[in-house]
């Protein structure tokens, strides 16, 4: 082989490797991470990315053997879907007399700003036990505690969910800030951990400041910084 041919082939090989590495690095686009794409999702009662979907089905099968029928209350949510939730709550709280900034603070006790939700990723689920008594409001912490209808289910999840890759996101750990305790919200770590790392590379401050959401004029740099630190990043360490 001529030296120039070898150099040419070697160069192509390096370019190929760099190209592959670049593709790996950009596996999740900004639109993927902010809920503005149409990812390939799987499931009937739920919508998850393929790997998370398969792990969830295995967990669901095992739970059923113990008498628990996992019922999905929420899974993938697009940016538009999250925005509808945001607008509904903003209108509700401001109509009750809260100032815009206080309405926003009330919303982010449990709900995310559109574009910042983990539910955009197709890795996260809100779940309850479908075999238990169904209270009017399913997603209340009290339903998972003491003699609540989902307390036994929560005990099962505490023991087995991690073996299927699912971890509680917003724990009841003392001094944790951000969103309040959500004993119903689980995330598939093998996918959501790398997605969070990619999400942290985005300029979220710029993205949120240029949005046109109800109350977004109150998204100051200090508010956004605190929101990122507390609501996005102060989560179960197993998911960071």
C-alpha cells in the first residue's frame, strides 16, 4: 500500500471515529430535552422510550405477582402539554388573588416550568396501585403513608424498584429543596442520568428568559438560577 493511500485511509478512519463520537455526544438534542421533539415512544397506558418501557413492563409483571397493579397516572409530556398545565395553574392561582410571582412559587411546589420537566424525556412516570382504593386525588403524599391506600405499594417499590432501574426523584430527605416530596414519581436512571447531564449543558437561563409563558416576565436571572439549583438538581443523588 502506498504511504499516501495509508494516510488517506487513516484520516478517513479518524474522521469516522470523530463523527461517531460526535453523534454519541449529541444523542439528545435541545428539542429532545425540552419536550419539543416527537421521540419514538412505546406503551399503551404509558409513553416511554424503548429501554425504559421494557424495564417498566418487567417491573409491572413482578409487582402483579405481589398483588399490585401498577397504574400510570402520567408519563411522557410534551412542551405543549406541560404548558397547558402551567397556564391552568397560573390562571387558578392568580384568580385566587396571588400575585404573579407568588402564583409561580405556588406552581413550582409540584409542577415544572415548560421546557424543564423530566417528563419531557420519556424516562419518568407518576404511578399508583390500580388494585387499591382510588381516592379522589391520587397524587397526595398522604395516600402513600401510614394507612393510605398506596402505602403497601410504596413499601414494595422501596424494596424492588431500584432493581429495575427506577428511582424516586423527589425524596423526603431532610433539607432537600425544590419540588415537594413525590412518592409517586419514578425515573429510569440508565436513560435519565445521561439526559440530565446533557440537559445541564444547555443555556437554560437564556431559554427561559426568551420564552413567552404566563408570568415569564418574572423569570429573573436570580429566580432561574435558584430554580435550576433547587428544582432541577436537588433530587435523589442516584439520579445525578
